[in-house]
RNA sequence: GCCCUGGUGGCGGAACUGGUAGACGCGCAGGACUUAAAAUCCUGUUUGCCGAAAGGCGAGUGCGGGUUCGAUUCCCGCCUGGGGCACCA
C-alpha cells in the first residue's frame, strides 16, 4: 500500500469538516488557550509560500495544545477594508465589495488546502455591517470619553462636564489646548459652540486639522512612501502639504500605560524596544526665549507691540550655555511674525523647497539645508543674541517644533554649525575635540555661569530649577509619539457615525448603527480634498461625515470579536471575554510593531477602563515570524543594436546566453560570438554593439539554476522562437534574493506544492526551512527531503509488497529509548517554537526506528501522536488504520518515561589548553579527583602534556574536561 | 539619517544557560538493485597540508581587537543584508 497523500488528505479534510472537529465551545471544563494569527488582508495576488508560514506555526501550536488537553481557540477572518481594493476599483471599475469577495474566496480555498484547524464558524470580515457596527460603536465610546490623568483612566465625557461645571478646568488641563484655563463660572458662560469646541479637545477620538501630502492632480492624499522627491510615485505630479480636517485618536494620553504595559507581556526585547522608542518618552524642559527682531518696527518688542517669544523643548537644559543658534521647524508659526523684510525672500524660497519634501525625506536627508530668519533669541542668562534659523531637520510635530542647538554636544547641530559657519561655543573643555560633537553627560561644565564645575548629568536638575524660579521654563515630559490620525479621504472603510450640525459633530445614536456604507459607482475624490462619499448626494444631504476610518480601525479589536462572533447585542459579551481573556499566543510579522500593536493595545486599555472587558493587555505572548524572501532567477538576453535588420531579427529570434557566458564589460565570450553567427547564419554580423540585458524569469520554470528551455519558450509568446547559448549543455540562470512579489516572477504558489507533495509535506517543509522568527529565502528544492521522510514513516507501517507490517509485539528497552528520546526532543522544540528542530527530531526518530527494524504498534502510535500537530492528515490516517478509537486530534500526548533515558556514563571530550584531543568514557557520577586521575593516566593526554604537570583540570559535569598546562 | 534585526560548508540551517562547530535536510560525487528509468538503499562531502589507508597536524562561524582554562555565544570598533519610520496592510 502506497502513501497516497492526495486521497488521504481529501478524505480527512472532508471528515473533519463533517464532524465539526474544529468547532470550539465557549463552555468547557478544560483550560483555555487562545492562539491567534495577525489579521490578513485578502490581497488580489493570492497566497504565496511566504504567507502561510505564521499560520502553520500557530496551527502546530494550537494542535499541540489541544493534544495537551486545552480548549483551544484558533480563529481566522479578514481585514477586508483597505486601499488596494479601492485602487483596484479606480483602475478597473470593479466595486471593492466584489473584488474583496472574490479575493476572500480564493484565500479561503488556498488556506483549506493546507489543512488548518481554524474554527471557521467564527469567521467574520471587517467590511460586513454586522461587524463594523461595533467598530463604529467603539469609536462612539471613544468620542464620548476623556482621559482623566489623575485617575489614569478613560471616563465618560459627562463626568468631565460635571467637573467643569463645578471647578472649571484647573485640575484637568486640556490635552488639546494646554494653555487653556477657565473657571466654573467662565465655563457656564460659554455658548454651546465654544463648549463643544473645548470638549472636542478632551475627547479620546476627536476632530482637528492635520497636514497631509496633497496631490492636486490626483485629487488625493498620499502616503509618505507614495511621494518621491516631491512628486507622486504614480504619474509624477507635484505634491504639497495641505491642512485638512481629520479625526484623531488621543493615543498620547495612553503613552505611559502603553509603556508600562510592556513589562507585563511576553514580547521579544526587540519588539518592546521598538515600541518604547516609538513612544519616545523623554524628560527635559521647555524654555522660553525672548525674541529680538527688526521686523515690524524693530527692537525687542516686535510687530504690533506684542513681544514675540520662542519656546523650545530640550532634554539637555544643562547645555544652556552652549547654545549657538536656534532652529525652528519650517511650519513654525513664529515665521509669520519675526522675519525682517530683507530676509523674507530667502526664507520664502526655503519654505517653498521644504513644502515639496515628504516627512520621510526630511528625516532621512544627510544633506544639510536651512535658512537664517534674521531674528534672534535672547539668552535668558547671558543676554547674548542667538540667531534663529529654520531647517527641515526640525519637525513641527515633535516637542514645540523648535530646538536650541548645542553644536559641541549634538552631532546634527555640530554639522549644521560647521556647514553654515556658525561659531561653536565649547562648554566641556577637553572633552570636546573640535572635530565632532560629544553627547556625553559625564563632562564637567565650563563657560556656563552658575553651572560651572558641575557634572552635566547633575546640572540638568539645577538648570531646570533655575529656569522655573525665573519663570522662563518648566520641567516637561515629552513623547515622540503623536496622536493617531484616524481618518482617510477614501471610500472603502468604515463610515463615521457622525452628523455635522452647524459645525458641531453630533454622534449618532447606538440604535441607528450600523451606519452603512452607501454603494457607489465612481470612486474618484470629492471636492476640496474630501473623500468619495462627498460625491454621494444622499450622504451629504444627511450631513454625514465624509471621511472614513483607516485600515487599522477594524483590526484594533477583532481578537475580541472571535470570542463571541455572532452577538448582535454587544461587541463581545463580558462572559465570553472573561472566559477567553488574553490572546495566549499571537503570531505575526514585525512590520506591525508600532502600528497595529500599539493601536490594539490602546483600544483594549480603553475598553478595560470603561469596564467592557476585564483585561487591559490584548496579547500575553507575541511571536514574530520572519519574512520568506523570494529567490529570483535571471536570464540574459542579447540585444543587438546598431543595425535595423539585426534588431528585427533578435525580436523574432531572441537570444539568451547562459549565466557563465554573459560577461558584463565589453567583450563577448567567443562561444557567444560563434553561436550568434550561427543562429543568424551570417559570419560577418557586426557584434560591436551587442549588449546583454538581465531579465527576471519565472522561478517555477527553473530547476535549481537550470532553465527548462521548453517551458521557457511557452512562458511568453515572444520567446517561442528563443535561441540559447548553453554552457555544458545547460542554460544556467543567475540568482538573487529579493522580496517575493509577482513583478519579480519569484512567487511560488502553495497550491502547486500541495498538489505535488501534499499538505503534510508542505507544512513540515515550511517549518523545516529554518526558525519561524528568521527571514529566509524560499527554495523549493529541499521539499523532497521532507517528503521522503513521510514516505519513510509510511514504510514503518506498510510494505509495498507485503502490505501491513506493523505488529502488536512488545517493544524492547532500546526501542522505547529511541521513542522517548524523540518525543522529548519534539516536545521541547515545539514548546519553544523551534519547529525546524522539531521536524529534524522527528526525522532522526524515524531514521533510528527504521534502523532498529521496529514496526510495533505501541511505539508507532505514540510517535504519530507527536507528529500530529505537524502532519495531521497522515497521522490521523495511520491512527485509524491501526484500529484506534476516536480521532487522533484528541489523543493524549505521550508522557516521556525517563527511566528509559537514564545514562550512567558519558563520552567526555578531553581538551588540552582548550583544544579537544581525545574522548574518554567516564561515569556521570565521577568526582573531580576521579576524573583527574583517569584523565592524567591517559596515554594521549600524557603525550600532550610532554611531561609537564597540569596547572589545573577543569571538569564540567556532563559537558567536558579541559586540562590547562 | 534614526530605531530594530541578521551574517556559520556549495545551499536552508543545528549547536537551548560560555563547554566536542557543521545535527537534520538539500545539492553534489561514487556505489548497490534494475534491460533501463523512477523509487529505494549504502558510502563520502568545511577547508589546507601529510598519508595507500587508518589517521595525524593546522585553519575556520562577515572583518579587526578584547575578556576567559575555553567564545558562533559576552564586550568594543568596522563592513554588509533585511524590516520599520506614523495615509500599504
């Protein structure tokens, strides 16, 4: 009987589905375990072999936990709103709902192929009204909440209104307008509009103005990476900064808790570091400088008699006397009032340049640019006039959008000063060498007035105290993180349940949710930078918000919905969320490190604050899967330019040369020359203008690096007559590791591999490729090895001619030893997500059992239980074949019998001065003295000692022995 | 530019807490079975030198230093691949 994986896999997939084997109940006596994959966006390109990597890993773990007796929730659904579907609609006129449906069906079919244990009865899509009803509902709760910094939690906005009526906002400063102060009496005096304006500045989801990359020609807002050198990636149209009305989430209020929460979760240190760097909490001071300018009449009192001031944020107030210039962001409002006429032209020119630059470019730029404003800040202690510059390296959104530059201590400031010839003040003596800045905090300050002689890190506090005393500065905690932009001028997203009445945002009532997305036929932008919904008359007539929510809205809470997916009373019942609690294991890529993970952590904290769920961190443990890269293959095409008829010939008969003959510079390989003359039957052909161009070729028609010539000719009609110049009778392709993508022809479709080798082989091979966390290139070649392993396993049960060969004899100690050693390794590997070594342990196990010629049921059935998470289909088949009751999915995971594994001695490596010279078998319970005696008596050791007496003998039990001479 | 991360045979990788570097698999080479092929099995496979062989000596985990009896593992500096940088998801 042969290993017929296709029929086995089909059979079991069908049976499992019929029996509902993957249905999970919210009511179980077993302990719960929640395994989740990051929400997939169903892209039109379908799955390539890189996508299922994380799903296979989580599937193995979910199945493993089930065998270990847990009630395991392992759901799947779709993050179905998003830009690609909308762009596809714009390009092809297909409604996003239609293309999304098609994509999802394809996605599902591909997933089913691989044999996952998802509970599909819990599936949902973010774009379905029954789901986004609750996304809208949570948005409304955010809108109706504010963050009480005293209690460090979100509270209903009515509570705030009551407080403001009682005591004004003295105890609860306004996060959106920090300088705003009013009393209870003043509050009561405000009109409705003013009150709403103020409340908006407290709400956790709020509407404000924000700068976006605006492309007039496309009529849309662009992402930073869609803007290249100031023009749109598509079409090359100019892009400028434009202020638009936007919704935001006040995630900055949660900054501290998002930071602290990292201590309670099991994420990698790298992940935690990335998140805390993103949050970017820093301690420092805001310092306000008087400004001297001749603009608008001159003198310290600038235009109109209002004294202009410049407030900067610094983490290093100790360097206050090393300030040589100030830099304000190009967007800084001070530029409107302090520039003397003679500097206006230069500054305007600079600002025009900056407007064309994306934030990304501004941050990445090495080239130094900037412009002197003509105004000066007055040093609060020395009274010196410090020139104020503007430069793109200072960003408006961070701190106050202005910095005090200390070139001797900051590398960027130093380079700026050097470039513009600004004299540098040294406040740290010898510690600054004049060649580069020194950012130390350990130096002793000089030239620093009241800070002279102090160590810098001690001077920080003293400087802040003095600034506060003088009333020109305050201690300040700052965050790099900004509030999250929560609106898009797009169609394919959740509509905001907001009605605009006289410029006031009025939330819709819960009973009117969901606010359904209207059907549209045209996907173009609306007027004034508004989204497509602004073109829908029925929509605008109701004065509904025309923005939609961004891609991450639906994915910020989906893990809760899986717990109770069909509930239409509430987003997730408290009973369900209390039962399942945190996601125990979350698997996904690091590309979500700071976006999705922070947003969903914030939403969870918010829902917890308001009492709708009982835990405040969504994910207990996070494992990051690496990327599977593509391994591209190249062919080298000859281009014969210069003579028209030859050019025509190469079009009809394209000529490709093998990798080793391609030659880069000038000279052609003689084989090529001869071949070309032969192909075109023209000995005098002019070869001096031949060029070789490199083209991607479909990796699926290349075996290793050898091109399948016939398949290549069929690949594209223009290659039907292709001619090849071979080396050793083969066409060898070039290769390179790149991102896996259709345009590079390096994608490999899992469907093909499953058809050829089966899902079990495919699953194991994906794991065998390397650690889940690591990025690695895909190479189909090695899959044979894993497939051979499964066939070899099969041969433990069946023989081609004899049929069934497994027996019910009792196993020997040696057989038990091999089995339990294997189980132990597999179990340990699975526990620590080292699935590649898990597969390898199974291979070794099967090799050794085969070597022992063991076909005993009691050994084999334990072995296949441990194999089940990795290769469920073949395991279930063999389980049934051996006559076992019930499904192997719920079989008890075998317990390792340690008694078979006990060893009494070990072959120790013996090293002389760190170099291994021999091996000695020594009892495991040997003492130091016994070991020394044995080792020093050994002839080989004596030889290496050359008569010298050893200094010491290092003996690490169960590890090694080292003799130091 | 900033933050995170990786670099080990021809290739994917193993070595879990500083203790025999290269498990397992691919590929390659040689062999067995076969009319032949497929499948399967066996042997070898980091590298240099010596040796018919058994084996021996040396080098070796991106590069250069350091700590240690001992470093792929820890520390410092450098080179280089990948991911992220707020409207791709």
